[in-house]
């Protein structure tokens, strides 16, 4: 009985010290291109900024803070940044560690596709497969703009604003 009381006291102390919240690691979900497309199609008036990246891609990693900043600056707008990793499915744990280490706030997904020859042209016929690459989509405004490039913040914001004001 004494041991149970001590455990309850310790558990209560932990809950109180964390504000009643217990931290849970967020896991990166797998998503197929078809599932991603359905999500984009059902997005209503949301503008999706879909950044295609990989943990091993230095330019991808360098531009990620710009996307986080864009999401934060326009948080009152119908904007949703999605980081879609093209790392191999077998590297899911590495992607999870990457996201945790960098404390990414935007949603992160791992593309669950095996055949690059099939999924690359579905994303955009203009995509060579190089990353970083970014897709801007808003179905209610009927636009889909693909950019195969690395962004600095000013160019990313300028591109976003020019697309949504068309």
C-alpha cells in the first residue's frame, strides 16, 4: 500500500510539473501520392504549400525555416505548409529523428511511393525529380504552381503572395 501511495505522489508531481500534459512524440505518417492529392482536392479555400524534401538534401534542410516562417506569418490566412519527405520508407525513423531534432512545427509526411518514374510526373510534368521542389495548390482558386528550386524567405513569400492575389 505504501509503495502505491508513493507511485501516485510521483505521478501527480510529474503531471503538475508538466502542466498536466504528458509530452507525446509526434510520428511522421506515411502518405501515398493519391492520398495527398485527395487531401489537396478537399482543402476548400486553403492554399497548400507542399515542400518536397529529404533529410540528406542540404538545400532542402537550409530552406525549411523559411517555410516555417511563412506558416507563422500567415497563420490567420487559409495557408497550410506540408513538408513531404521523399526519403525511402525504410528511413522513417531517421525522418522522425530529424523532425524531432529540428522541432518542426509544420506538418511533416513521408511519401510512401516506390516508383519515381510514376509519381514524379504526377506531381508535375515539369518536375525532373530534383529537390527541393515546392507545389502551391489551391483548388477553390483553381491554381497549381510547381517550382523546382530552393527558396530564400523573400522569394518564398513573394511567390506565395503573387499566387494568392491572381
